[in-house]
C-alpha cells in the first residue's frame, strides 16, 4: 500500500523501519500515552512518513473480521505531535478500510490521552464504551461507514 496525502504518506512497513519501534518503545512519555494491551491478530502494519520521506510513526489495522477492524496509530517523532500529521494518517487509514467494505473501524485509547481523542473526534470517531484490558481502563471509540 502507498497512500499519499497533503502531509503524509502511508506505506507498507519494511524491516528497516523496526529500529524506530525500539527507540519509540523505550520512550516513557510515549508508553504512558499508548500502552500495549490485548491481542493483535491479522495485523497489517504501515509506516507513516512525511512527504520528504522522514519516518514519523506507525499505524495498523488489526483484529479484522468481515465487517470491522481495529485501528492503531503511534506518532513516535514528537516534533510532529499536534500538527495534524496523525489526524491525516487516521483519516487516510480509515478511508482505506472503508474502501475494502469494512463497515466499522474502532480503537481503544486511554482517557488521559486528550491529544489522541481530539484527533479521533476530528476524524468522526465517537465514544462507544469502556474496556478494562491488561490493567488499563480504555475508552472505546468507533466510526461507522455511512450507508
């Protein structure tokens, strides 16, 4: 996959990108906002780059069924936080999922991660419940395909 927007490009993740998983995975601030919890089955991993090819994060679609899929995103490069890069990436990934006949895209987010919640709300996600998973209390959010 290779989708190009106004700010970012989403492409298939390649092995060379994995060093960033390690670096960003050791960052206490990132981990506090985005803990790993739960199963990830049928995962499709993507990298998020700026249009000048700077790798700034990762996103994924996983736990897919015939009608729904879970979305995950991490902007690991903090220089790109709160500048619309994540919002564009989420919107692009959601449109990609809906084009594949998925009817519902959902995600989990910590209630304390206000930046992420604003991003998801801008992309049309709504709160649809709570989930206690691996010791974390998550807010569940969803967006359903129109029609």
